[in-house]
C-alpha cells in the first residue's frame, strides 16, 4: 500500500503547532503515512484585547479551521477539545479524542512575590476565564501563606509566551494557565528551551480540582475530519483513548446542562478512579452558586441499617453527630521533630506533620499535601504548597511529580513522606511524625462496635487494630476514601465502598 499524504489544519500559536506536531508524529508512527501542518489564523488569535465572553458570536478558535476542512483545503484538524462548542457544522466528524495526562489549572508566581506576600493587601491574578475569575476570587486566599489578603483578577489574553512575559514584567502577582498546554510544550525539545527561559525564577501551585475544577474537557485533544473520509477516520481512531472519552463526555454533558458557552462561569472536571468517577463542579450560573463534589459509583450493595455507622476519626476532628460512632480507641501522639538538612520534596499527609516541617523549612524543594484541608492548614502556617493529591493518595502525587513543566522550575528530588511511624511506602522515605497509641476499650464501646453495620476506615492499619479487638467487624460493610486505604483493602481482597471523603460518606448515610 502506497504512503498517503494528509494535511493537518492548525492555529499558528506555539502551543497549537506543538500539540499538532505531537499528533502528527504519533500518527506517522502508527500508520506509516505522511502528515503535514497547514497554519490557519483564527478570529480568536487575532483579537487579544478583550476576553472572548465579551465578543459577539461564537467558535472564535474554530470557524476558519472548519471552513478549511469542509472545502478540503486540509484533511483533518486538531483542537483543544475545550474550544469546541457542542454544535458542530454538518459534514464534520469527531474522529478521535486523545489521552489526557493532566487537566488541572496551574498558578505561576515569582519567587520574590512569595517572599513578600505578608506585605500585600491585594493579590492580583491574571486570567480572562469567567470560571477562574469566580473560583479564584472566592477560594484562593485560603491557599496563600498570608492573612487578610484580597484576591482580585485582571484580564489576561495572548499566547503562553505573552502571558508569562506579563507576569515576569510585574503586571500581575500571579497568573493562571492550563497545565496540559504547558506540559505539551515541555515535551517538545524546541518549545522546552523557550519554557526554560520563560519559567526561570518562577514558582507554581497546581490548583486542586476539588476546589478549582478545570474547563470541561480541558487537557484532551479533539481530532476532526470530513465525514466522507472514512479511510482517514479509521486511521485517526487508532489514537483515541476510551478513559478520556468517558471522562470528557460526562464533563461536557454537565457543562451543557448549566447552559454552556464561553461566558459560563462554571468549572467541570470528572476523573475516573477505578470503577468510579469523581465529579467536581464549581462556579456561578445566573447568580446561583454551583458547588458539587460527588462520586459516581458503579456499585451499590448495602441495604442494611446506616444509623449507627462508625467514622474512623476522633469526634473533635469532624462535625460530630451523636448517633454515629467515632474512634475512641486509637489516639495519635506527635513524635519529636528531627532536623532534615538535605533538600528534598515533602509530602505532608495530615496536620500532625506540620511540626516536622516547621523544623525543616530550609530543606523544602517542593511541598505537597494529601488533601485540601491539610494544604490550607499548611498555608496558615506560612508554607507555600505546590499542590495536593486531592485525597487520592501516593499514586496521584507521583503523576503530578512526573510533570515536565514543574521540573523546569523545580527539579524532581527524593521524596520525604511525613506520616505515622508505622507507615511504609515504595514511593519515598517515610518520616514518622506521630504514632498511634491504643487505649483500653470499654465494654459499652465494644458493644456499640458490634452493633454497627457500616464502618468508614481512615487507614488499613486502623481496620486491622479494630478487628483484633472486635473480630465480628470483619463481616461488616466497609468504606474508605479513594487513596491508599482503598488500595490496601483491594490488595487484601476485602470489599470496600469508596467515597471522596467523610462529608461524602455522611451524605450517603442520610440517603434513603
């Protein structure tokens, strides 16, 4: 079979050309055909002095590409899927959605700005996205290591180089961009060299999806072709990723359910974890606040009594309700801090680890938190936190740490995991910050545990210790978060229903 030549229509920005080149190289490897790039200017590229939601019309980044495709000037086009509206021209077919590795937004900031945050009353963030404006102004102050600061946004347009340049020039205290776009640039040798110059002396914060959900389908590339070109369609299907399709289809359905359009100030992210999907929706829609964090679960097997459920935290650590049972058996006592002199990345798994960090500030390269609660507690103590695994455990943390973009700013170093003394990990060095001390279990407390039918465990070690005292617990209905604890239950072939966190679990308990 002779080699065919196909033309790929693309916008002319560094990012658009870079991601099209990566698609081109993958397709040439898989098909043996030749693919050539055709640069096409769009209205969205030409108008950079206004945010898109203030302009009349729609499809600012796609109209000219659509015309080229329908008139056969090009054979296929590659879009950032978030730029595609829900209604596409007749004759154009969506051929493939590529695998996305990141969907998050990332905040860039100069290191000197972090040092001077305590002197600021206002913190100006560059962005023109309605959802970012709403969520950043409402939530970001809790993640900054300073008190009494007001976060405001200011319009930011232009390509990646221009936006970062404006930050470096001091026009903003920080800017927010899409991490997947920066990541694609970092994976191209030519654009990586430009990034190294642009990101010099900058720091970052990967914004947690649970609080700052990204745009619907952000991070995924959509490849379109003429619907009559069935041969090319079959070839493009080779690079479709089914997991990404399942996530972004849910995101776009939810986004359209809120009304859709570039003016809509709602972030929507869906992430598949095992057989579950985490939905995070946040923003405003017609002056109505949107805040949804829920788990779409494929399995539901419990039909018993949820009334006297066990929640594996001390009563004082949660908004306690008297009819639930809490952990009165295991107390956590902090260990004496040790001095850590070598530079490293740190992963703080709970607020019990903050004392250790207080003693090791000069050793911190990158600082990560297990969840948003710990991230905000660290910020209150004056720490700049680079991101969180969003309660998804070590595996999610390692995915973020693999980012080439952040390694440009902060080289990946050995990882110190701040956790309890009995913990083990194959992803880093465990630094014991607290230990678990058992207290005598009263007959009344033992009786309550025996009568409870539902248990939410915060660690597998906790489950084992309770079962050693009350063996009948093994036969009850077990629940966990989505991170390491769930993984340990799965490894030991113990059925456990997963939840995003305690509040998600408590909401399920109240369901009929």
